[in-house]
C-alpha cells in the first residue's frame, strides 16, 4: 500500500498524557518559603532582591541544561603534550566552565571575606544553596577556594597576592602562573594512600631550600592520593617538615614560569561528582611555602577543613531540596487510580516527610551561617565548633536515602539518565564521605566536648530555647541530657548521641521558626519511639497537605 493511500490513523499509536511538565523556568528562591523565611530570620534579608534575581537564573532551563552537559562530558586528563613534555592538564567541557564562571561571578568563592557585613555568610549560604541545586560537582573548587582564606591569613606575607586574586569575581581557567591571571581557585591536598583521614601518618617530606620556618620555601617529595580540582592555581598541602607535619601553599607554577612538579597520575573514576576532576598526584620536588608554625600543620589547615565541612551541609541541604522539588512537582501533576498523587494519603505521608527533612536541614545550616557571621561572639563560635561536626554528620548522612525515596516517587522515569534524579542519587553520598566521614565527625564531637566542655552547654542552651513549647522535645532533651552524663563507652555510643543532638537542634529550630503544623510533625515523627524508620512513617494527625503545599513549586 502506498503512503498516499495509508490512513493517517495508522501512524498514531497514542497521545502523551498524564506526564508532568519539565520543572524549568521557575524562580528557585521565590518558590522556597523556608529559604525566604530563613534569610530574614538569620539576618540577611538585605540580600532578598539579589537572591530573587539569582533564583530566576538557577531555575532557568538554560542553566539546568548546563548541569546535564557538564556530567555527560566528564573531564579528561592530558599528562603530556604531542612533543612528549609533561603538561598535567585536565580538560573540561564548556558547560563546566560556564558553571564555574557563574559561581565566581556571584562571589560564591569569597564574598563573605571580600565584602564582610552582618549576614554575609547567611546570604552566601542561601545563594550557594540555590546554585548547588543545579549541579554539585563543580562546587568542589568553589568550596575549597572559599574555605582556604582562614589558613591563608596565617601567613599574609606570602599569601596576600593570592588573597587579592581570590577575591576577584573573574573566572580565569587559563593554565598559567597565578601572577598572570585575573582570578584564581584553590585546592587542598591532604590524604595519602596509607592514612586517609589519619593525616598524621603522611609520608610526604618537605625539604627547606634555605632558612626554615613559617613563610619559607621548601620542596615537597611524596604523593597525595586524593586531590580534587587539580587545575586549581594553588593547593594547601600537608607534609612532614624537619619539625613535624606542617601546612604549605603549593602553586601549580613556579615564580620563574616553569611548571611546578605536581604530577597527575590518574583521574579518579567516581560513581558521582562526575563533572569534577579528582586525581592521584605525585610531588617530585614541588616548590611550596610553609604557612604558620612548623609542626602545627593540622591546626593550621583545620579551619579550611572546618569550612569545607560547613559547605558540605549547604550542598547536602541543596540536594535534598532539589530532590524534594522533583518529587513534589511530579506528584502535583501525575494522576494514578483516579486522583493526583499528591492528594493520595500514603503518598502524602511520604512527600510531607521528605519536605520535613529538607526544611530541617536548611534551618540547621542557616543557623550555623549566622554563627559564622558573629566572629567576635565567643558563645556563637563555641556553638559553631560543636554544631558544625554534628550538622555535617547528620545532614550529609540523611541525604542518600532521601534521594532514593524521591526517585521512587517519580518511578521508572526517575531512574533514566535524562532525569536529574540519577545524578542527585549518585551525588548524595559524596558529602558524607568527603571532608571526614561519619565516624570522624562523631569523634570530633567527642574531642570538642572533652577539650571545651562549655561548647556542649552552649549547644544545649540553644536547643533549650524551645523548652516548654513541645512536650515531645522536652522529654527527648531530658533523656538526651541524662545519657550525655553517662561517660561509659562514649566512643562506642557516639553515633547514637550525635544523632540525637542533631535531631534536638533541628526540632528546636523548627519549633521557634516554622509553622506549628510543620514543627509538630517533625517532633512527632523524629523524637518518639517510632522515629528513625523509613521515610513515609508520619503519625496520624499530621497536616501533610499543608506541608506539601508549602514546599511545592508553583507559579511565580
């Protein structure tokens, strides 16, 4: 039969119906009530107009597509050029560079340091929260650059030119000495094969080129097993100097314009964080300058590590928000068994639970942002010392199962690689493992309480600001305080205690700042004997619809 006589209905198999529209071209700030309220509550309402502007950018189809493209085309290592000379260059897809350019233009690598003001860290956290929802992997060099400043300030006679370039809002990916660039990024090289988190077992040696001590030049010989963003312009490195483990600033290029011999052996083949290059390297006499006192390397670099852990909280909170958005958006448009998914009781239970987890993570994170803004307040800094380890442990650890449950809401389409959910799922364990895994954070909590007992008192004072407003929290805190007094087998029990410290803080924050129906639901589901079960176990009496409607993206 010829095509001219073929009935047109023969080519029509079905109509595409009951499929949610793409979640694009929305304002990710204006559609986030919890973020808007948190911005005002924590002292950065002055940034609302800027975040409204940026919410439109991060919710745009164009920027969302950059996240997909950067992950579809992972970085490629070029160890030698065509002449056989060592170049140690990593090539990235243009989408990666566009995302990096956007982040640095917005000041995510340095804005609270370069333009300090009340609420600066809160505003930066809110903007990074929006940004990381688009694509998380390129955030690694952004976070490390942001976190490096406290360590750089320990040796300003060496680092002042670096700080000035770090404050630039110009992204300059060119592979050349930092003196010739308009802006820079910084990385970190700590872990080695034999030690991992136990950096005191590092074997990389630092040999003085003349005078020894802070601010002096050394050559480093050894290896680093995990160096993310190896195209950074400089790295904070730990190495064994004659006086013990010390911290160094190692540039990618020497001052004379020659290549510094930090040689990339291979790029890591990771399950997630694909757009970011992570590498194994060898240092073959690489020039570096000691920052801070010799033999105090851990102490001198720990502030950078602490700041990266804080950014892990932002990143994981952002991942939760994006996963929640995807699940809520799908359920608001998809019908099954004669009704929208988000109006069916069992699905409402799950969706509301996911939204609760997301809002609690954001509340905890922004509270720490406020503490960062109060550097002269000793109590706030003591709170930060303890809460940062607790928050990094808890929020990052809650993210993988959250991502999976959101994926399950979407069903088969959520497993397809042209959906954002597989990327969110693969990314979800990264922040929990990097910058100190769960056990490391719990041990840090115990260490902080042992060295500075007052920090636990201050933490509990913060929690007790909600005392008398919810019976479940009152009972939960009473039991927690009793168990904290029991010092037997503290290390063995550390995870349980840190879990409960995190929940107590989140519940207190929500009670004091969120709608009553939301705070009550959190306490009823997390602070009772049935708490800790899979998502979707909210008890009877929870106003699931109100929680869902609060978190669901609509029209601007």
